[in-house]
């Protein structure tokens, strides 16, 4: 892991296909920013997946001093969008770093489309999380089409790629390297740089021999009930 993975923008958005691991990355990235002494807030805008959202890790993040902007407890599993009114204020104030966890697929990007003016004015990075082992994102053309649709829905542009290729608990270093190869093809095709590869914590002791190949990486732990998203 290097400081190169740190965004210089106040707003960092995680998006991607369902099952890509974007929520897990959003949570881990918040904790990394927190460890670097940044003031951090996270907004849960995942209206697609009611089971594995960043709000599951809310208590942990609050204990670390990370401000979580979530729907009221009684509405946290509602099947319709809950957009807390304080989100716009958090974007406009630009107080530290604001991480936004979007729902999977183009439909999941709808909420941030309504905040496009505020997000653009504040300054943002939007990162496309890719799991090359998902059938819907296993080729450059599929990923290109997904990125186009999310950009159209969100009215924002991707500025980076995250290689989060995994097979849940069966993930190996080779899976990550295979995913990195695909992400490099996407990088060249879309002219969007790779920000980092996500490395499951259990593989920490195995990465020394691969650091020169992996480039920038982030060690990620599983803070959700199910590591799928």
C-alpha cells in the first residue's frame, strides 16, 4: 500500500456492478483515510442491495470517529430510496473527505445524479470497482458498456479503476493478478488509471513476492455480513 492511493479530491465515489465489492472497498477506504488522520464521512446511497450495505459497518466506523450518514434505523431496510437531507450539506461544506457508496449497476447511480452539480463543484473522484470473476464484468467490452451506462445515469465521469477481483473466501493471489491484467486492458481502452488492487487481509503474508507486479494496493478486511458487495 502506498500514499498514491489517496485521493486528492474531497468527494470519493465507489461504483460498479453488483457483487464487485464496491461497498467493502468504500468501508476499507474510509478506515484507511481515518488511519492517515483525515476527517472522514461516509454516505450510504446504496438503494439496490438492502442486505450488504456500508451501513452494516456503521457502528465500527463511528467508533473510529468516521461520521456515517445513513437513513433512520427504522428505514434502513426499506425497499425504496432514502436520501438523507444532510448529504447535500456534507458535499457543499467539504469538511475533510466524503466517501459515497453507490448501489450496484446503472440504476444504483441514480441518487448521485441528483447531486451532480454539488459533487462537481466540490471536486470528486469516481472509481469503478471491477471483479473480473463476475460474468457481467469479465471482458473489456462488458466493463466499457457498464461504465458508459453508470456515467450516463450519474452524470459524472469515472476517474479511476479498482481491481477487486475475488472469489470470496477462496480468493488467491493469482485471481488478483488475473483481474489486474483485465483492469490494465480497461485502463488502456478507457484511458482511466488503475488506482489500486484490493488484497484480502488473509493474503497479506503472500504478497511480498508480487509487490512489483501488483503496483499500488490496499489491504482489505471483511466488515460486512456477506463479503459479496
